[in-house]
């Protein structure tokens, strides 16, 4: 059914309270983007000169909260707020407080660049947010500035400390490793995570959007390459631990810090995918590497306040979720939207 066909009919009774896709995978995790804007301009995420969405095309805080509630009422147990950078969204504290009280939610987290955490960390924790994923691709101030174009490493490190002081546990760093750009810092990043009592995941760059800063074919660094670098200093022990996300985790004998790998190219994780995304425009993306989507904003604005209509739209979108994505490492752009438009 197309989105237009759905909007032309009245909502139908809802089926059972679970989201099961066409391949038997239960959807228990949704990533909701609250903004496409960011105070950084990371080279793998967006262009240096960006045109951001006008306000009318962006979901309101009330609409975002309604989307979160709809998913939890359909059995989703984990919500991650993403961007862009979530903390640049005016009123983000209000949204966090509302989502943090939703019944059935067992894991509530946010992906952030940490630059504003000194201002927000205590309030976020008090509102029910319990975990943070923090992007950190370099520990060298000049290189950090080059990779983020506008970022201040000192503010990010201070933000990490502010989050720890606020009570956040198992904070996880996310590092996108680019060959020839920051792969020489892999061991230093693990050492930093160990010193600070953090977890860290290394992410293969995803072919989203046409970046002009570098050739993805030349900078691609596989998780296997990163793991081999780490094991020259820190032997990694595989774990059977599973999380709601795509990371494969390893431990180290002499540290509580975990090392994870997110490998959309080299170790495809589609067979266990339990995730969907909602962009700040209200597009329900069923797969990171696929353009198929359903316009939830149209439903929200045609049937304002109608939870049944929203949940029916979500349920009827599930057949669009493909069995797997098909990323390549040859530099080809499989998906034209940038990561800041997708939701990290």
C-alpha cells in the first residue's frame, strides 16, 4: 500500500502488539532523529556547506513524542535519539523527559558529539536518559578539527567528564576509522577508553551521501583491519554478549572496557536486524541502506492526535523492510541522503 492510499482510507483495527517484518525479525529498537542540524560538519557525515530543512518540514517535539509513544505501544523497548546533533534542538530537554517516562522502555539512549554535555548532562540524566554514545574520531586537537571541520576537542572531552559526573554509566565512544586519516590513532583511542572507563566501537564508513572531502574507496578501513591493529597491543577476547544494536563486542583481560565493531560491509548484520529509523522529516526508514520509506509526517498531520492511525501506518510499512542492504566498498554512493539526514 502506498502512503497516499493509506491517507485516503480511515484507520483500521490494529493487529497484535508486536512489530514483525516479512522475514520474521521482531522490531524492538527505533532510532528517532530530532534534527538534521549539527554544530559539527564531520567529513563522512555531511558536506561543508549544508542546506538544512525548513521548520515546517521538521516534526515538532509533540509529534516526535507521539512517534516514540506509538513505537513503545507496539512493543519497541529501545529508543535512541539521534541527529544531526540532538542537543542543538531547542526544547530537547522536554522531549527527553517525555520519552523517558514511556512504559515498556528498557533502554533509552542518545548519540551526541558531547560538545554541549557540560550544559545538559545532569538534566538529561534526571529526565530518564541512561546511556550515551559519543562520537570521537581523534584525540589530536588539530586532526579533530580537520575531521569535524568545526569541532573543539577540549569541549568534547569536558562533555564526557560532565556525563560521568552526572551519573551516566557504560558511556560508549563511536569512532569512524578512515585509512590514512586517523587509523594511526586506533590504539590511542582504545587506551583513552580504558583510562576513562568507557566502551568504544569502531565503525566502518557507510556510503551515504556524496562526500567531497575524500575518496571512500581509498579511505575504507575494515573492522578486521582495525581489530588487527588493536591486537598488536591489547589482545581481544570474543564475548557472547548481545545488545539491541549492531556492535560485535570483545573484552580485554585487564580492563572492564569493551571494544565493539560495527561492520556494515565486512560482517553484514542484516539477519538479526531489529531496527528501524524515523528521520526528522518523519520518514520511517526500514533499512539504513535502502531508500524505501513511509511518510509518517503526513499521517501525523492528516490525523492529528490519532494514535491508531499512526500505529497502523507503522505496522503496514513493515513489508518494505528488505532482507538486507547491499553496501559496496568501491566508493559508489548507494544512498544519496547524508547521514545527518538519516539519523546516526
